[in-house]
């Protein structure tokens, strides 16, 4: 605190032309020693010597100079009576020296004495005194410093009052107005931080604007005025959320940084503040260029704030936060790894006794958990949990039995152990969590405000232990009863009542998932409705209740196939999604659930509008997953699957082409070792196989087979999806056999179908199709190689297939036809009336199921006609031949030119007419046969 030039008194006549401060001090000291006691110039010379010593302290920092300046100025005051004309000046200077020593040593007594001396000096300078401004200004400054150290608002209030009075004494254009404006703005900003008074911050900003106007380009204080105006606008943005304030703060921050080039002592402040504001704008607008620039600036600031700098810790954490945000946005592991490194450094700087040590522990734990979720490295999760447990155990150790906070720390430790169980499924962690929650309940007797919360968490843990072990002692009923008891402790109007309904509904829903009792699900829905009523629009957890109720209604729809449940579930999911916009942590979960619900309704009701809406949601998810987003592969995969489903419905080629491109892109993001690679391989193979079926391009089939082999390798024996991979690959190999007639393809297809069938128990929904396709392959091999054992096995499989098709089964007609066709083949090899008669009866049964308009009717008519012709040839029963001709004509009428079986139909009918000609010698039959054969 150097006294202003207007309040110093010098003796130029005594000092003369002295070139250095040291010479001045020596000269003054010598002069004083020559003066006799009581000399009238002694006070003035002592004052000037003190001033010179103070100046030398400011330039060289030698504490002895400041101490001697204080001693000398005290002597000056002792020599000056109360009415001395310069007493105010001497009081002021001593106050400044004491203030300087306080800033160095932080002895509050120095500051208190400085304030009292400033007050005494002010009393000697009434209104109109030329030095009154300085006295008001510096007293306000000291009171502000005292507020900073003690937090007593009355000091700040007085500083503001004095600051306003000082400002009134410095009109526009006065050189000291800048200082008056700046200090008053600083006091108002401090009060706004203390009392959250909006008008204080507004006034401070207007004062800073005036300071900036008085500091044009080239002014030495322009960078400070830009810096503080930027900081205040940033503060108002954080308080009020007006984006215009943030934009202006960034503009001024950039201007301040330009005025503080490398080497400037305050460059690190401008770098840090601008980086922080850019990071805030990224959070608001999600512009990644802002985050990149913020990281760059934070790095530069950290370089200027090395270890030992008072702001090193702050810069370290701010850079770590930005890198963590960029990882969340793009998923680049290098950012997360660097974040972990910075968080470790931050933790090292926070000693075990540090008051804020919990924050570095938690931050590092969060980063390690993120890395575990990405890389599944158990050591990261272990370390994260250990950090949290260390934190809570340390807190628990400081709370012996009887401590009022012991229950809180026990509860937190139990929750961390429960979290570790959810990640690692180590049962001991869950056991320990349950025991700790039980101990918490002992410390929270009936009537405790948080006892319902403890009931909920103990119930939650017991429910999970039941899900994992099914122990009788831990039946989920116990968890549900705990939640019921908690609900009873939360009567109408209780703040936790909605929470109680929520958890009880959750446990009942979980019990339904494990036991399938519909009454549990219906009660969960009723409770979920009540929870939703207690969370009206605007409630922070309304989106959770909407989502959970929608999910339970969707479960009931799948169970009971009631359309209104599905409709309501979709409406609730839409409402939940509206409350979880892009950027919300559960946005993608809600988007996914809504898309799935629409897809399920499409599967049940066939409304293409639902499928289109689901595809639109999947497109939205993909658009919001940038090229580096962690969930991009899943977004690509889901959209591709939905487009594949629409192709099956509409047979529109572009849908399938796009699905293939999306599946290929997803596969590129799922390299060898990725947990979902086998799903991408299988789905892409299916799409290529479908395109082969549609367009007949052998390259698609070849690629599908290659992908199918790769998928099968990732689904070894014991894998739950191995049967599906076996089945799909076998079908593709069978298709290639039909195209290229390579018997090794057919042999391999049969081998794969056999293994797939062996993995499908009698009640499995895919067993019927597996029997059908294995039977078809064996029948085809019989056609190719003539091995009767293949045909016999095919017939056996066809009979087993038919047993799985009761009279009302949609595939019964196909199954009847397949068995009849193989029986006819056996008749052709070993003629037997029994086999042929059975084939005819089976074809008749299939024809009854293939009523007029059924797409399978032409083939049923043709097949029955052929079998009747065979029996006529074998037994010469005229009725069979007439029936064969009648059925053949019916088949021909249903097979216009271009129909895939028209040629076979014409040939079969020609054969029957020829047989009748040979029997009856009717010329028209022969002519008809010739015409049919010519067309065939």
C-alpha cells in the first residue's frame, strides 16, 4: 500500500539532487542525527525517511525497511500534536505501511490498526478537503480486505458506502475515477457473491463498462478492465443463464488475452478464465471446437502455473474436467487416460489432512469407473471403489459409536459396496452392504426422518441377492415387505412418499421378471401410477416415473397382448423422452425404449406407421452419435435392423441396401475382440442373404457365407446363440448348393443343421424350422446321390415336424406337403401303395388348408394331381386319373404365364391327358397334351 503522491511531503531543499534511494536514505539519516532534540524540522525529516524506506521496500522487498518505516512514522505522530496541519498525512502513511505489512504477514492487528488510523485521518479531512478522496478510497479498501478475511458483511457494506462517496468526488475525466469505479465494482461483486443480490452484479458490470470506456486502446489498465468485465459477465451468466452474457464474456476475455502476451505476469489468469468460459459455452451449445480451444488454453495456463503456484491445483482440475467432457463427447481413450493422470496428480497434491481431499478422491474414482466401463479393466473399478471406500472408512473412523454422523457414513459405505457388487457381482460386497444397511437401521429408530430411505436400500440389496442366489432367507418377498413398511412410514404429504411408491413398484416388477406372477406386475403398475401422480409436471423425477410405468405396461402388453397397454406405454415413453432431451444422461435409454415399444406394436398389429416412427427415432439416435461416440456402433446396428424389418414387409430394395451399409459400418466399429462383433457379423450375413434371395447376386451369398463362418467361430460350444449361427450358415450353404451343385456345401449344411437341431429342445420355438430345413437338405442329397438312408431320415424328420404342427398351426400345410413329397420320392424308389396312399391323404389335407386365394394352393393342386397320376399308373383306377386331370386344370388356371410352377403344371397335366388318351383313345386328349407340352 504505497501512499498516493498527493499525500507525501518531501524536503527537496534538504535532499537536493540525489541520484539513488540509498543515497537519499543515508542523507536523511545523517541530517536527522545532526538535528538537536525538538528541532521543528524533525517530524518532516522522519516522515520523509520513512517514505524513502517504504519505497525501497516496495522495490527490493527487504522487511527491515518496512519495519523501520513503521517505527519512524509512529515517532512522527508522537511529535505532532492533534492540531498539527500534516497530522492527517502522517496518520494516512502509517496506515498504508501497516496495511502493507498485513498483506505480507497476515497479522489481523495490523489491519485493524490501519483501519483506525484511516478513520482518524478521515475525521481530520472534512467535506471539501483536497485529500478526502484518498482517505475514503483507502479506508474502503482496507475494510474490503477485512471482509475477505473475516466474512463479516458489515465491513463490506461500509466499504461500499465509502466507495460511493469516493466516486462522487471524482467526476468523469478525472484520472482517479478509474480506480474509484474499479474498487466500487469489486465491492459490489463481492456482495453479490455473498448475498446473491442481482442488482449488485448488474451495477458492478455497469461500473466495469465505464472503466473500460475510460481505458482506450493503449491504456495501461485496459487489460485489467477487460479481464474483470469479462469475469463479471461470466458470473452473471452462471447465475441467470443469459447466453448473451457468456458470448460477451468470451469476446472481452479474448481481447484481454491479446493484451497479455507471453511474459505478461497475468497471462495465466486470462488463459484460465477464457478457457473456462469456452467450456461453459460447449456445455450450452455442444460445439466441439469450443471444448478443443478450452483444453488448449487450460494447458497453456497450467504451464504458467507450475507446482507451487497458488492456482496450480485449480488449473489441474479444470483441464482434467475439460478432457473428461471431451471423452464423454467423443470417446477418445487418450483424453480419459490423461484425465486419470491429472486426477492422480490432484490427489497427490491433496494431503490426507486436506479439508477438500474428498473431491479429488471422488473425481478420480469417477474417471476410473468410466475407464472400466470402456475397457472392462477390473483394476480401474477396484481402484475407484477403493478410493470411495477409503473416503467413507476414514469418515467412519472419525465417528465412534454414538457419534451423530455414524449412520450417514455407514449408509454411504454400504451404497459404495452395493455399487461395486452391481459392477463386479462379488457376493461378499453385497453381503457386507446388507449388514451395513442393517446396522444403519439399528441407529435409525422408528420416527427417524431417514428410516424409510434405509428400508428402501436394504430392500433393494436383498432383492439383488435374491436375483443372484435365490436364498430362502433373502426371498424377494423380504425386500418387498421392507418397502411396504417404508411406505407405511411415508403417509400422504410425506416428501419421500413418491420415492416409496417408486421402489415398491420396482421390486414387484423385478419379482414378476423372475417369477412371472402377473398380479405383481399389475400391482407395480398401480403403484407406478400413484408415484406418477405425486410427481406432477415440473417434478425433477417425473421422467423416471413415466419411464418405469411405461416399461411395466409394455411388459404387461407382451404378456396379455392387450392393445391399450401398448398404446399407453408408447404415450408415456414419448412423455419421458420429452423430459430427457439430447444431452440428458437417460436420453438414449428413453429413445431406445420408445423405438422398441413402437416395434413391438408393429410386430403385433402390423402398422407400418409404427415401424416408420421407430426408424425415425433410430435415425435421430444415429445423428446424435458422432463418429467417435461410444454408442455409434449400436446406433448403426439398431437402425440397420429396423430397415431390414421394413424390407421384409415392403420388399423395397433401398431399405435392404441401406441396412447392409449400416451393418458394415457397425462391423467396422466392432473389431476383433469386441463383445458385439458376432451380432454384427450375423446380421450383416442375414441381410446379404436376403439380397441374394431378391437379386440372385452370388457375390452376396459368398460374403454371407464368409461372415457366417466368422460369426460361428465367435459362438463356440455352449454359447446361447450358437444354434442360430449354425442354422443361418447351413441355410446359406444349402442355397449355394442349389446354385453351384457343390455336394460339399450340402454335406456341410446337413452337418450344421444336425448340430443346431441338437441344441434346440422339443419346446424351443425354432425347432420346427430346424426340422424342416434339415429334412429338406437330406431330401436334396437323396435327389443328388440316391442314398435311401437320407430319404428315410428326411421322412422321420418330417413326421416329427408334423407332430409340432397342430391343426391350427400356420405351418401345418407346409409340413403336410413336405412329408407327402418325400413319401412320393420313396414310392418312386420302392413302389408301395401304402406310402403313396399316405402321400395322397397328406396332400388332400394340405389342400384343405390352402383355401381359395392361398398362395400355396397352386402347388398343393399340382402335387396332389401328380400323386394321383402315379397311383393311376400303378393301380389303373380311372377315378384317380380323372381327379388328376381335374386338379391339374385347377392348378393351371391359378398359374398364369410367368408363374414359377406353370411349366411343371403344364407337363403334369399333359402326362395325365396322355394317359387318358392311351386308355380311351380320345384324340382331343392327345392334342391337348401336345399343346401343353409345347407351351411347357
